[in-house]
């Protein structure tokens, strides 16, 4: 199935990049069947009409794909490398994630967050990953959220923070997931969360969890946590 992304469900034309991909990469022609999603659950079966560099389409059928019964939400202190943030967004989107919040913690360099987290580019990467993985909902991505504000505003039934105190054992994130419910997982920066930040999270109903026996980079931790939550939801 050739899936394309067009956020405006009533435009009936692929954007320039999508149009070029359809004709130059996929070698599609007028009359071929394509599928178009708006990233909000709408899936349209369409017939393609290529005219020069433009690719219009006529909708044959339209349906709404229901959301999952659970949600996976990650709040992450971004890494100092833009490509690592982009990689984690791509992989989490492929695995399945409803929301990604890049937050500012005590150990986050707030002055560089806009340099390493480009929202326009991240949304483009997420859209490509959504299509590649044959999904129909684009994750919500935000940047610059203050840690304290974010922690106080989480309403998911399951609230987790990836943090293992020295010499202490905590449960793996997999064991904390509740079937069919929303989960928010906090992933700290290089240097980890401060003690004050951990205390704040605990005071607001978060539980500490482990992501395994080894120390992970931020982007690896985010992807591992996202995968563990999805896996738990699908086999519990």
C-alpha cells in the first residue's frame, strides 16, 4: 500500500516532495491507487492524477481509523546532538507513540535547545516514519516545556520516571504498565535528573522505573522505554 501524508483532507493534491516521490521514486502513474492520511486518523483510498510536477488525486473511499485504546507519551530532556533527537523521534514513531515532549531540566542547556531540537524538521521526520510504518496518527511533538510545569500537568493513570537510585533496585518499566491505559515516561538528560526533580516527580504520583541493567544514552533510553510500554500493552 502506497501511503502518503496530506494534513489538509480537502486539498486533494500531494505537496511537492510527496508528488516527486510518487512519480520519481515509486514510478506511479495516473490511474494508480494510492492511500492518503491526514495524520489524524483519516484514511482515504484515492486514484492518482499526475500532471507534470503536480500530483492530484480523487478520493474513492474514506474511513476513520480509531485510536489505540492506550497511549504512550514520552517526556525527554533532549541530547546535545540534533541527529540523536531526530533518530529517537523516527524510531519512537515507528514503534508507536502518541506524544513526545522535549523538556528543559536542571541539567539541560536551555540556550541550545532550539539549536538541537528543530520542531519543523522533527514533524517532517515523524510524518515520514508514520507513513513508512503504515500508521495514521502523527505524534504530537512539543519543545521547551519546563520540567516542573510538565510534571504537574500529566494526567495519565500511569506516571513513570526512569531513575534508579544508587545501590537500589526498582521495577522495570514493563512491569508497571497497565493494560489499556495511558502511560507517561520521563527520560532524563546526560547527568540524569537532579534529586529535587526526582522528589518533585514522586510528590506528583510518579513511580521510579528501570530500563534494564545497563546505563543507556538518552536517545536509547527513550526508544527502549517506548518499546517496552508498547510491548507490555500488546502481550499483557
